[in-house]
């Protein structure tokens, strides 16, 4: 949890205490090689899906990167809901894209699960307007119709535009 919830110790909420606790674990002999291998080694099918995400992802005018993962795509790659949702992290390394979203079609209902992530920009308020919530830069929501995707993306795009106009030093 310390590694994943801190984004490998890179999120702004990482404190000196977090680093001191990690240091204590190292002093006690935690096996970091095995820990990281278990966290980050992927099955071949997951990597093929990641490649597919890169091929199918889109980006809005102001830089919101997004992907829609329908039931057929989930079936094609044998993905659980959690594996499909994790694809949001594949979008985080695009220069100029400070908000990214994954829309995951729910296999058991007619809803769409939304995973919102960002760098610097608060997205939790947007998620709250779509039956969700979360942390400032990591939130989720639930859509009841595919047409809501456009509205949510438009809000994210506008938020990103405002952020870029009023801030310097973003990547």
C-alpha cells in the first residue's frame, strides 16, 4: 500500500514520515525485489491490452487523454473489471496531458465506470457531479449513459484549459 498509494513515493502527499517508515522497512530487511516484481510484472495478455490502449486512446483539444473499454474489449483480452480500470495509468505519461480518463463498460449492468486521474489538476469535483468522488487527483464516477461521457470529458477539457492558462511549469 505504501508503494502503490504513494505512486512509488512521487505524489505530493508523500511526507517525511512516509519515507521514514519506508526506511524502517528497509532496515528490517523487506525484500524490495520480490515486492516490486509482484506489483509490476504483467501477464502477456495484459501487455497486449496495454498496447491496444495506446492504439485506441484519444485526446481532447486541451489534452485530456481517454479510452473507452467496452465489454467486447474486456472479453477479447480476458480482463477483470479491475484490470480494465487500471488502464487509466497507461495514459499518464503523455506530454501536455494532465488529466486522463478511462471509461469502463460494466459487464453486469448498463453503467460505465469512470476512472479519473490527473497531475496538478483537481478532478474530484468533476467526479462528484457524476455520482462519484475521491481524492483531488484520483477519483472515480459512474455514468448511466454513454452520452454522459461527452459531458464529463468537456468538463475535464475546460478544467485543463483553465489550469494551463493560469499556471506555469506544467509538463
